[in-house]
C-alpha cells in the first residue's frame, strides 16, 4: 500500500455540481455517514440568539453609551 490515502477509514460521499455549486449528493447522504444532527435546529436558534444579543450589546444605544 503505497498511497497514504488508501489507509483512510472514511470516504467522502459523491459530489455533484462544480465550482461554487459543488456539494455532496443528497441521495447518498445517510445516517451511517454522520449526516443526522437532531439538535441542529436548537443549536441554530441558540447561536442566532447569542449573536443578536452580542450585537445589541455592541451597538450604541440609549443604555449603551
């Protein structure tokens, strides 16, 4: 085995598109590839709230002069 990448334990799923539109083929994404993230929506809401709160604290206002 001379190819160092041949030892890899994981392989990326097939890609579709090219350039800026290149992405993984959704038909080949499965839970076995680790594509399930049940907490994604809750994490996204938390991160948005935290970013909005930080933005509010950073912007000058009547209470933040």
